[in-house]
C-alpha cells in the first residue's frame, strides 16, 4: 500500500484530492508527515477530503499515530494518519425513510 507523503510545501487541496481518490478506490489511505508545517498541511488535507467525499456519501475517520522512519540514515518521528470510511455506530443500522 502506498503512503501519501506530505511536506510543508504540499498544497492541501492536491493532497485532499489524492486522499479522496485512494479512499474511493481502496477504502484506506495512509498520510504521512514530518514536522509541524507538514502535519498542518496533512490535517487540512484530511478535512478538505471529507468535503470531497461527501458528494459520494462517504464519511471518513482519521486515526493518527507516531512512527519512526529512517531518512538518510537518521531516525525521525513522523505522524501517520490512517483515513478510512466511517461505519454506522455499533448496533445501529442505517434507517430508511
């Protein structure tokens, strides 16, 4: 599975489009960022992607976690956000009108 890598200079709308596209295709997207500015862009992108997916009646949840990554021989801490479709609350079925 590919990881959507976000930098401080990434356009949040472009990243949001990538997230929405991956969610539509595979129902799962991993977004990764290192540094405060990159994390800011990633979080904004997830929020924008929710709007893009709303037209398809898909709502998503975001699950953040810290991971260690090796970049050029140095270990860095990254934030990885797993984005997945939200399901109905346990025990509740979608009600028909």
